[in-house]
DNA sequence: GTCCGCATGTAAGGCGTTACATGATTAA
DNA sequence: TTAATCATGTAACGCCTTACATGCGGAC
C-alpha cells in the first residue's frame, strides 16, 4: 500500500487514456485488445490493480455510473492532480537513459501530448529526442567500429539493425517537427 | 525453486554469451555495462539469481577457476543440455505474438545464431520474421486507416512511427538474408 | 595502510503474467 | 434456459530493480 510516485508504462497508458475521456476498466481492456496500444500491455490482472494504485495516488476518481441499467460499472475520470501529474510527466526532459532503455515509454509520452502539453513543449520534446538519439547513435557507431572485426555475422547484423532503428526514429522526429509547425 | 522452462530475455542473453565462451557473473556484468547488450538488461541483483536458475536447470555448470591467484571466481560454461536448449529456443518459429510483443527477444535470438543453428535455419528465421512483420504492418495500416480521422496529431504521428519501425525491420531482414547468402 | 576495483551475493519491493473466480445481463 | 458477453476482480508466481553487504587483492 505504497503510493505510486512514478508512472509505469501501463499506468501512463491508463492515465493518458482516461485524460482523454472517462473510462471503465473494461473500456481500457477493450482499447488494449483492439488497438495497437495493446503493444504496451495486456490485461485484467494488470489493469485493475493499476487503476486501484492510480486512484489511491489521487490521480483518478471513480464517478457514479449512470448507464441505462444498474449494472456494476466503475467509471474513472482524471482529477486536477492527475492532470497536473500527467503534464509534469510528459514535460520531463528526454534523457540518454530514456533513449537507451525506455523508447517505448518515450513514444507513449509523445502519443498523449495533444491537448495536455502545448505544441511548443511537444516540439521541444521531439528536438531533444532527436538529439539524444544522435548522441546514442554516435556511441553505437563508435562501439561498432571497434567490435565489428570480432563480432559474428549475426551479431553484426543485429547491431546494424539497432543503429538503423535509432536513425529512423531521429528522422521521424525531425519530420514530425515540421509537420507540427 | 521452480525449474526455469522458458528463457527470459536476460536468461537468453546469459546463455547465449556463455555459449560463446565460459564467463563469470562479473564478466557478464561487464558485457552488459560496456556493450549495447546492456539494452536488454542490467545488473547484479538480476544476473546472479539468473545464473543460479540456469545452473539449476542444468544448462550451465560452474568449473574450477584456475586464475593466477586463488581469488574467488566462479566460471560458468554451457552444458550439452544447455546447448540443446539454446538450439531449440533459437529454432522456434517466429509467431505473430513474438512480433507484436517481443521484438527485442527476436533480435536477441537472431544475434546468437552464429555457430548455434545453421545458416539455413538463420535464413528461414529472417524470412519468417519478415513475413510476420508484413502481416502485422497490414493490420496496423488497416487500423490506422479507420482511426486516423479521429486520432489526435501526436497519436497519429506515433502510429506512423510504429508502422515505419516495423517496415524498416522487414527491409533489414531481407537485406540480411541476401548478405548471409 | 588505506582506498579503489574485483567479485559475489542478499533483501525488500514492485509490477506484470497467467489462470482462475464471480456474478449480472442480453440474445438465441 | 443456456450460452455468450459484460464487468470486475483475486491469488500465485516470476523476475527485475534498487539498495545494501561483504571480503579479497593490488596500487600508491
């Protein structure tokens, strides 16, 4: 019964979705099952405990469910505090650690920025994202130059894949900046 | 004290590295700290328990450490059973679930194929990989066509990033096939 | 003789996975 | 009335994370 202080990828997904409109746990499940957001997570044994934790943190609250029947439904909406938390989370600078270990998280942060943080911050995020990737790609290339003579064929190809993936992400970010302006 | 039956990403990394040459836990740590393999994992609280589990499964065994001093060192080498397990794991077909949820794992499987599974199987892996990605990209595009009118700008851009990432991976796989032949 | 790096671990906690449980409502 | 779907959960388990603990050996 510890309060959640940071946002796991799943919690971010949940809070982001609820920030767009009030949802029940079942609604969230459906989103995860039927959209590419399901990438990031899966199902009931994770979602309901996460909802509980987020509610205990004060970021969402359950509201009376006035559907047409008195069927058991718990609808959650975001609180002012939750919105602020989300804004702060999405405004965090992009660190090199993020780029190395949490690319999924970064992409999710970006996906929820509409209407939560201004266009200016969104663009700044993409700029930071691109330049952190550039730095990381430079590291990877440095390592690769030294190691490619001893790497086996598949290892080498796997590394090339990694480098290309990062480069593609940087290119995407720069295109996205232009598109947002 | 359950026996490990499947390979977590970390366990696969460890078993794959030890299959290349005998290593200590500390050696593994250094690899994770100093090479891009560190992407997939991190450190001592994960590595040592994982080594223990893999040893209990019978896939590696500790051998006498005959360094120049009698310093405490535990060197692990792969067993025949471990090699077989690794071969089977790397030979598993690429499923659509793998592509949706475990791309990291797939890339790691590929990176360790040299000398473990034949070139033929390696190429087959890449072919399956590419065609599973094609199928998944088709799904994503289908969803995207239906949703892009209601997706917010950042959501749309994030989806485009996802699709492009997958497409890049399929292209990479097809280039890799040519290079391996 | 003290400090840093080598080398191996343990303990607590968090969170996701799988599988199961429960009951209410609607359509056949 | 039976089955499928809606809707919400719990329990056990596994594994990773962070932080801490411990002791040897070499360099200065």
